[in-house]
């Protein structure tokens, strides 16, 4: 069952709303922005965004998230300004993605040249608020925008750091009314997603998944909700750590569904990835498949066929089934090479001493992905698709990557450092991820008998142009942020009261 206090982005990518616009905003007037957060039109779209599906469908939705600097710009005392708070935000969120030591650990280079970030660099490129606006109607239409166009946002206390639009042609409706997402290199995207255990339990989707993959693998992708939603039970059997604000602890809102401000929120990892499509397609032409029907080199680099089908032998042909394990079917990487991009991102059952513990271990590091293809300017045809005729699906320039997780260190940063960016992943000899690059050689090995094949001096296929960490609050916390903060130090709980509050049993979260 979906939790009513959780923003709908956790449960859906809104792929049926083919048009998306990301506003990367600065808070210029905290009081005005707090007033904007209280507007009925804003709350209605955040609340109504969950009404997608066969029974009821919305034509627009919002998701709203804040950087650490953004919460402070709204006027809230945080962390070092509020040393009495025993539940501060975690260090990764406080420091930001481009803090020098963190960027070095992530393998990110030239971060000072990024177009935008979540940290103040002394200019006006720091993003305080990420506003994701989804619509089934092009934003150029007169009926779309209004409260959320550039002029209205500036009049509401925001400054615009960047506006990122997406290209709808990379979302392709299927015959069964589902939608398939593709990315600019031509590959099916959005596959191998984790399934939230409580949200999916008892639904038609759960029944369909079990029918597709069979009982043995049915739970491989099922992950505890607390791996993505703060305050809910995670894979360790504990409630995921939720930060707090002292005013919330002093006087929680009436009917507050969680004991802390951060309950039912999540952390967003946002990275704007430019894709060098021409270089990729040129490389693809130079390395055709060895035989008709065989996987091409670029498919081996990605780790899937372009239609999303796995390279690993799988009894279920449909990509949606996603029913295979590397240790059982392809431990040596003869089918899906060990350094393939998707194998690095989700090693499945391979990184432990047996299958069961490998699956359990991988669940501690899963990410819930919400990526869209962005463009520098999409000219739409009458049917709403991209009108650019360049021989490709559309005018995408790269991915606006969003991933949700409850623990930035254990999930995104672990995956980036130990798997995707690790030059010695799975015993490889100093090789970078073939798509994302990294600290190793720009090389890729295709395992095979007797010695395999090594491709050296790969071109750079991607580059980061912006990124940051954001907090996606629960709905009650979002309303709370629209209030005017009390003066600094006003009404602080006495020390004894704080200790009593720490010892008190937590209130039920669901």
C-alpha cells in the first residue's frame, strides 16, 4: 500500500505524463517562497500526483525537493546553527555532491565547471529547490504553466538557475498502454527497478511479476520500503534514519504522521549527464556484430540488447521479467561482460559467498531511478512528438538522472565508488565504466575463451554538467516548510525535556 504522506515520485516515474520540465531554482526571498509553498495550486498537484493508473489519471503532477542550502535559505535553522538537535541531516547531504573530498571519492572531475550544483560557489549557480513538473500536454500550450512558468516563479521569490526540458519522443507507448523509456544512445531504459515491498504487496503488479519470473526469483527485486523512504523499515530490519528540525520536535503539526520532520521523505541524487551521441554512433558503426543476431560491442558495453533484453540466458524473453542471476547463468562474464555498465550498477547475486546472501547484499545498495532525456530545445510536431528530423528518435542531449535512496552513503555513494567507478570491479585490470568513465583506463574487456578481447582507448561517451543532493520531504513536512520559522532560539526545549523526548517510544509511522 502506498503511504499517503510520501510524495508520489517515490512510487511512479510519471512516464504516462510525457512532458517534463525541471526548474532548478534559487531562493531569493524566503518569505515569498514559503508563501508559494502554502498555495493550494502547489499542494493540489503534489497531492494529486499520486492519482495515476487505470482507475484515475491526473494530467499534471509536481515533485518538490530542497538542497541543504535551500532549507537554510528558506529560513530554517540547520545542524551547526542548531546544535541542540540530536537528529541532524547526514553529512553527505550537508556537504553536497561537489564538496572537494566527496567529489574526489565519487570520481567526479571538473566540478567547478559544472553549470549548476547544490553548493554555494560564490556565484548564483547554487540550486536551492528542484521543482519537477510533469504534464500530458506540451508546456507551450496556453493551458499549461500558469503558477509554474518562469515569470510566476520569479514573482514568488525564486531565481532561476536553470530550466531543463525533456524530449517526449524517448517515451514510447506500447500496445498494452504501458510506456517504454529509451535513452539517447538508443537503449531501452528504466528496467531492473527495485520494487517497494509494502507498496506492491497484494497488487496486480505483484501477481503479474510472480507469474513472469516464477517463485524462485520473484523476490529478488523486492526491497524494503525503508531503503527509499525515511522512517520506514529497511533491509536491516530498522527504521531508516530520519533527520529532524527542532521546531517540529517542539510542536509537531496536528496529526503529524511521523515523529520527525524527515519521516516519509527521501534523498534525491540528481546528475545531469550529457551524452556524446555522435561519438557513440560512430563507435557503434566501427564495431558491428560478429554475426547476424549476435550482440554488438556496444550492447556488451551496456550489458543489454537495445530493446532491453538481457544478454544472459533467461527463460523469460520479455525485458520486464528481468529474471536472471549472474552467478548462476554467467559467473565468468562470457555472456554479459564483467565490466558492462548495467552489471556494475546492479551485480545482483555475485558479490557474496552464495546466491541468497548475494541477493540480500545487493538489496542494501539499490537505487530507485527516475531519469528523463533532456534537450536543449525540442520542436514538437502536431502529435506532440519531437519534430526534429535528424535520423534519430528525438533531440535528446543526455539524461537528467534522478535516483531516490534513504542513505546517500550506503546506496548511491557506495554504488558509485565501489561498483560503477571502481577500476578493479570484479577483478578487472584498471578499467573504467565503458559509458561513464572513471579513474581507470578507458578500456573494456569482453571475456571469452581462451583469452577474450580488450578494446583500448574508448572515446568519452558522457560528461557531467551539473549535480547535487536534494531532500524530498513528506507531504506533512512540505506543508511545515511553508510556515514562518520561529525566531532563532525561541521556545527551545530544556535539556531534560529533550532527553525525555529521545527516550520516548516512537509514534507509529504507518
